[in-house]
DNA sequence: TAACTATATGAACATATGCTCATATAATTG
DNA sequence: CAATTATATGAGCATATGTTCATATAGTTA
């Protein structure tokens, strides 16, 4: 159950959900995420580090930007289901 | 997104997941949950209070026992999906 | 190479969380 | 009614969490 809880814990923070949702729609650099979500560069980077640890996102370098994209389809699917459910009621 | 995060936060604690999973299989009194999950009566009751607040469980009295059962099918469904996913990998 | 840009990271802090302990509430039984 | 059983709840505590601030790292460009 701890593993399941960990997956949900990842999705239990608004910032992380917003980051993952953004990444579910487009690849993003750290700065772009910070700008769109109106978060500090540092806060975004910390959260991305967390998501990276859990292998929920992957990175590649492009020039001196780091481009993030999601890596775990199942988590994205769970997230979208939850969003849909929250919208329809 | 806060609403979605709240739903996931509920499922982000092992104790709550275990309680909900148990309730997904059978109605239970507080004492029974505590016994099965080897948790304190107080800890179980606190968590049930939390789950009740979010309308994820409902209660009825039976003698001097309180019988809990789950109330939100969608959350149960998300939980089971996550468990299945965790098992198969 | 020096200056610049983008990102990462460590420390510190304020808040949130889940538990325990003690006690309150409520129904049942003798 | 008193004692018992089952559950709820408030206070307090230890730990976890997410953010900010300052700074480090790494690639790019003049």
C-alpha cells in the first residue's frame, strides 16, 4: 500500500498536479513552467527534481534549457480521470 | 486543481488507503477496522472523521457500534486502479 | 575567457499531518 | 441507575512538506 500511497502523494499537491497537467499537454522548459504557473524557478525545479526521482518525468537538454516531458502514462491517466470527475459534479 | 489535489491527498496516506480498501470489501465497525489493520481505535476514528468530512464514507449506528461503508464509487475506482497498476510491474 | 542565461541544490522556515494520550459522549446491560 | 462497551474528540508532539533565499553548476555567446 505504501507504493500506492506514494503515487497518490505525488498527485496530492496542487503545484505538482499543475506541472504534470501542463506537461501532459506540451513539453516545457523549467522557465516556461515557472512563467505559466506563476511559480518561482526554484520551486518548479525542486518539484521537477521530485518528479524525476519518481520517474514521472524525463529531461533532455536543448541549448542551455532543460526540456521536461512526462514519462508515466498511467499516472497521467489517473490524473486526467480525477480532473474529469472533479469537473462533472 | 485544489479539489483534485484534495482527492489525491486523501489517498496519499497508507492508513486511509487501507481503511478505504477494507471498506471496499466489507462494511466495518470502527473496532473491527482497528483490529484488522492493527491500528489504535483513536487513530482509526480520526481518519474516519476525515473521510466522513469528505463524504467518502458513510455511517449508521447498529447497537452501540458504528458501521462504516464507502460512499464515493469514483474514489474507490481510482484506488483500485492504482493498486492494480502497482501490482503489475 | 568573461559575462550571461538557465537550471539545480542546500539550508532554513512556516505550516500541515498523523499519531498518542486522556477524556468525553452515547448506547447497552445488569 | 451504575457499570460497561464502543466511538469521538481535543491537545500536544514529532515528523514531513513546500516554499524562499542564496548560491552553485553548466552551457552559450560576445
